[in-house]
C-alpha cells in the first residue's frame, strides 16, 4: 500500500489525471481517495497496465456512467461523495465518448470566484491600511499601535490570506483555463 498526499489536487484536474495514469503505468492501482485529507491510496500490482482516468464531480445523485460510456469501455473506479473517478483501458484514439465535466467546471469556477474575492479583499484592506498609516505619518508624524494580543491574530489572518488566496486563485485559473 502506498499513500500519497496531494494538496490542491482538484484545482488542476488534467494534471491529476495524468499523474494517475503514470501511477497505473508504474504498477500502482488506485484503491481509494480521501478528499478531506487530499490523499490517494494505491496498491502495488505485479504487472503495470495502461489505464486512463477521468475525474468527475456531481452534486446531484446522477449516474456518471451513462449507457454510451459503458459501451465505450468506461468503468467506475471510485466514488467518494460527489467525486467520481472513471477509468478505461482504451487508448484516446479509440474512444468515442468522454464523461461530462460540467459539475467539475462549475465547482472550480465557484472556488475561483471565492478565492479571487478573498485576494481582492486582502489587497484592498492592505492598501487601505497602508494609505491610512501613510497619511497619519505624513500629517501627525507619529503612528501609535496598541499592544494587544489581537494584533497577532490579525497578522496571522493577513499572512494566510496573502499566501493561500492568491495561490489558489492562480492555480485554479491556470488549471481550468482549458475547460473555458
């Protein structure tokens, strides 16, 4: 058994699918995925096989495997809540049908708007803080900061906003640009 931690795996689906394909070629069969901890569990097999994975996301109780997909050789590898990982052994040129990515695109677009809003909020509040501090220093010549433990909380939140929100925004934008 091999457990692999992949944070932000759902932000770039094409890259994750390619990685899963390479793991199958190396002889690691996907057993389960833990979406909360962003970890994948693989089992080592004697022989490697060429498997092509497709990741889908649906909030509704839809069956991701329609009859045309089943006839074209797609199988449900794993279902974890709203996540579906489908697989086939057919090469790309021989496939006539592909699973729909509508739910996944909608999810990632909503996440892009959320993290983009967080980035804009962090940028505007930082600019506003620096502007007010600059005006105070220019006209008063002195800036007083109260010694309060809540400044530490404010600093931690701002550092988290300035690191995670822009990273997630850019990663989601680059990873999902081919779908738009």
